[in-house]
């Protein structure tokens, strides 16, 4: 049995995934050349937006490194491509998988250029200039820019390879970064009104109990799904029923991965005009210690929860596929009515998921308005939800592949 496991597809996929994770960690330690790393660390530490984006996309927020941009371009390209698919353009539906992959790679490259520009702008004053100009730009500045872009594209390639030859998908690559950032998030928060916390014995007890409860509830709701019975006239099966599963957490952990980033964008933009009226407005209201700021943050979670649910499921495409295969929901006409029916069911499930999101993250933020030490719990809970969804998906894949090697052909 041991030899059988070692020579199985599961074992090779686990090894490949571990190799990708190790390479990801090594790349995060390769410092960009011609850079004052000490001063750059201070700049990045003062930018909550860059620090948050790096932590949630597997980048390196502590100091500029080869993989500082992380999975940001890859994830953004994937989301943009899914949004384009919602338009149901016939020409796009007819292209091959290779062409789809090339389109996503080009989108990743464009996003990598934009994110790297933002990153280099933040640290450009701490790059040691060589005095050599290329098209009016210092050579070392260009090197830093292209090193970061190259790192982002390498990470995109690693994500594709992990999805194809590994297990758990690209999400596995961001696990170390999220785990590494959790102590900092707990103790120092995300900024914008969330301050440092000194953990007392009472806070440790509250944190331990709440983490256990959130973890258990997240595992339960991540497994929960609605099973819509299907009528399959072209498939005769007397041993089991056919159904269409729709997960309660159809949005996955994506809302938590982007909510804080979206919330911080106004603050980042206003920092370019520190004396302007917009900056004062943002400081007063777009903050975690403001009731309006908490309301805005929760509203972003709800919006992204609905958006990613419909983006991930793509009910119009699903309804078309059911109609083509001849399958249908009992008493529902295939086509437009099926799409409307799926939209209604998905909206209700997304509402349940959003209520769960608000309880998990909104409750600590509301309590934090009166007990500031509790505010940072919200960010820890958000990271736990991301970790649980990624690990649960990975474990499901492992379990499925493990069951395959338990059977021999007669």
C-alpha cells in the first residue's frame, strides 16, 4: 500500500505543490538590486494598501523582493476575464482553451505593469541611482521595474503550473503569506483607525474561543450547498438522483481578499494631496474607528459577496449548458426561465452568505467602536475564512484522489 501511494498521482501532485510553495518563499527573499532595503521597509510599512495587497496575494510586504507583487496580476486577470465572460460574447465562447489562456496572460502582464508602477513609485526615492540614463530614466530604476514585472509573471506561471500539475490550485501559494501576516494583523491592525493591541489574558481567552467558533462555522457553511434536482431524460439511472449543486459560499473567500483593498483605495489616493478637502473627508469617515467607515466596509463586503457569487456561477452559461444537454429543472422551462430561477436561488444563498460575512467581520468592527482592542479580530477572522476555504478545497481534492488508489481493477 505504501509503494502504491508513493507511485500515485496524488503523491506526485503533493510533491509538485510543495516545490512551488518553496520556490514562492525563496522568491520572496530575493531582494531587488540597487535598493536601500532598510528605508524601503519603512516606506512599505507606512502604506497599508500595499501591505494588505501583498499579504493577500502572496507578495512580500516587509521589503521589496522578486515576488513582492505576488499573485495580484494573476488574480485580477482571472476576475476580469470572468467578468468579460458574463457578457456572453459569441466570439469569446468559440475560442480555444489555449487562446483563453493567452488572453488571461496578456491581461496579467498589463495589470503587472500597472501594479509595479505603483510599487516602484512608492520606493523610487530609495533606489540607488547609477547615473546612467536610458530614455531619460535611470538604469537602476528600470532594472527594479522589470525585475518586479518579471517576478509577477513568474508567479503567474507558477500558479498555472500548480493548478495543472499540483493540488489545491493557485490559492495554495498564498497560504504562507497569509499565515505570516496574521500575527502582525492581530497586533497592529490594518491602519486607518485600527491601532496596536496589547493582548491580556482576558483578550487571549476571548480570541481563542472566537477563533474556534469562527473556524467551525466557516467549515460548516463552506460545505453547505443547495442541491436542485435535475430531470435527465437522456440518462437512465435507477441508483441515484441527479442534481445541480450550488454552494452557499458561491463567492468563496474572494470578498474578504478584496474588501480591505477596495476600502483603502480612497485613503491611498488622498495621500497624494494631503492638504486637500478630500483627504480630510477620507480621514474622518473612511476609517475603522468611524461608524460610517464600518458601514462602508460592510457595504463593500455585501456588494462583493453578490458580485463574486454571480461571477463564479455564471447562471446564464449554466442555463444554456443544461438546455444543450437536454437536462432541466422540474416545472421550469429550459432557457431564460431556468436562468431566472437559478438567479433567484443564487441570490437567496448569497444573502445567507453575506449575513454570515457580516456577523464574522462586522461584529468585531462594531464592538471595536467601543472596545478598540476588538477591531483587529475582524481582520484575523477574515484571514481564517480565506485559509479555511483554501485548505478545505485542497483537502477535498486530496481525498478524492486518495480514494482512487484504494480500488484495483478486477
